[in-house]
């Protein structure tokens, strides 16, 4: 098992997601890609990264464009 720790490994994972699948994503899609069960965890990550979001609740879409700059 890898014992490395990184504060920002998720940022690179979100970039890779955007490159593979496009820059628009839902919380559910990001959770599936990252293997995370908690929607709150992904929502917090998106808030911390100040990612633009469109819509509310189940209709919310995250715009990952700024992660590709």
C-alpha cells in the first residue's frame, strides 16, 4: 500500500477528469471517478477550489474549466 500523502492530489484528478470527459460534471460523476461515497466531500472540494457551479441540488453542474488553465 502506498503511504504517500498529498494535500492536492485531488486537483490533478479533477484535471484528468476534465480532460477525459469534458469540463462539465455532476457531483455523482466526480464521486464515481474518484471512488468517493460522500457527496458532501466532493461538494467541499469544489467549494475549496472555487469551481463555478450552475444549478441547485440534484441539478447542479460543476464547471471545471478553470482547472485546465
